[in-house]
């Protein structure tokens, strides 16, 4: 287990990369930075290695993994065909935070696909991830490198907190950029279907391939989501989290009421509003005017609440637009769909 600070991401002076690559080739699991969140990688062609990912994370085995590649040619070994729309998206957004679900070739590890006939593939843009993938020259299965149910890790420290003693190593690349997981797009149906909103927005997809639909289960709680991973509780801090939808005056009243009841209140606020809230622990998560800054610090903020002894946490609510779609998707999951509305 090693963790070396190298937030510069100068891949030419990364002694860890050699070691990480050789561990991956030997069938060990290693965490590495991507532009979205840290991934927990293993050789996707090695069943035993893939099994170790599930063990380390405590992840249910019916939840398939995303395969990461460093070279688009590797797609040939993984998928039956790449439809034209997928080709266009690859050209536009790879490397980058977009996972494409495609028909898998027989022979792709059942551990990776969880028995489905499809496989999720992405090429990350983080220089360290790309350098590592190219060095290993194998498709690498990698879920987010957190314990199942915890917020995804956006720093090597988060990975360490969750997985120390359970994995062979962590490649430190400093804080990740986007901060939320990749967009997952099912390209086996027409029109293609967003199974998980992420760094590439619906509008950006539609600019390239026209109409794209959103899995209805992402909008309504009752329906079973098509992406197996979307049905599990995720990201939840220890104290119950509620999203407060309404004015900041309403948010302040809600906080004060709970405090009057003797509760220790945590507050997730944007920079613009934090001085307005009387919480026992107010954590600032980006600027309301800059969605990317909220996405980048959301998981770190959710984790930080666990260092406090709190009875309840209230979070501001965000517009479901652009990157806001992904932000609210994760926040609503973290809150277990508990939303308090002003009206
Ligand atoms: O940004 C990311 O995508 C990160 C980094 C490490 O690349 N990875 C990540 O992996 O978030 P994970 O395992 O935490 O989430 C993968 C999601 C899950 O919701 C899973 O159910 C879905 O993708 N998925 C994977 N393969 C699928 C498939 N064949 N069909 C439908 N959904 C699939
Ligand atoms: Mg995950």
C-alpha cells in the first residue's frame, strides 16, 4: 500500500505508475485518479482480479463494472459493434467523462458485466489514468474506489479512509476534476438512454447525436432503474440528510426549528448563502453561480459531515439543469429522497 503525493500529475516523473501497472498485470487491485472520481482498477480479462474489486468494496455482485481503456482500438476486443451514434460520441467526448453501454462480445468476464449482454466502456481523460492504462495495455474494470454506499472518492485520502488494508495500492493524483461520476449512456437502444447523468450533459450529447432520452426511473422513485447501480443507497452521511427546496429564509427557519428542538444541525450551503445559516456545522460546497465548483466538492462535503457529531443535516437544493442534473441526482440519493419543500 503506497500513497505518494504527486498532485502535479507529471506522468513522466511517476515512479508509482510502473509499480501500479505491474500490480494490475499480476491481478491485484489498485486505485487510480480519473477526471471524475478515483477508480478501483483490476484486469478486466482476469475473473479472479475482478472478484477482488467486489470483495474490497463490499459491492453487490449484480452491479456491473465500467471497463476503462487507454486506446480506442481496445473496443474491438470488448464489444460486438459500435453504432454510428456511439462513434460520433467517442469522437466528440473521449477521452472524457462519458461511459457508453454497448453489446458485449462473448468472453467479456461475467464478473464485469454481472451477466448482462452489454458492457459499459469509457476512456478517461485524466493524464495519470491514461498513462496507466496505456502502460498496462489491458482493459481495466474500475468502479469508484469507495466502500459500497459511501460517497465516491475525489482524493487519494478518501480512498485510503475507505480501503486501506483491502487493496494493493493507490496512485495519488491530487483532487479529481469533475467530482461526480461519468455520464452513463445506453447505446443499445434508440434513442440512446441516459442511465446516469454526469460530466457530459444531455445537451452536450444531443448536440452531437440528436435526441437522447433519460431513464424515467431517474426522475420517478417507483420505477426500477435500468442501470443496476442506481437502485442502491449511496453517498449517505451518517446523520439523516434532507434537501430543503425553497428560499434561503425557509432554509434558515428549518435549521432554527431543529436547533430549538435541541438538535445539532449540519448545513450544506453554497458560498453565496453560508453566512445566512445558523447551523452547528456549515459546510460550504462551491458557488451557486458555478455548477462545476459544486460538483467538484460535493462528495468531499458529504464525507466531511461524518467528522462531526450531528443529529440532522439540511442541504440547499439546486436547479436540475446542465450539470445540475447530476448534482441533484447524487444529492437526492444521498438524502434517500427526503426533500422538504417550502410549498
Ligand atoms: O466516472 C466513473 O464512471 C467512475 C470512474 C472510476 O471511471 N466509475 C464509476 O463506476 O462510477 P461505478 O461502478 O461506481 O458505477 C458504474 C455504473 C453503475 O451504476 C452500473 O450499474 C452502471 O454504471 N453500469 C455498468 N455497466 C452497465 C451495463 N452493462 N448496463 C447498465 N449499467 C451499467
Ligand atoms: Mg460507484
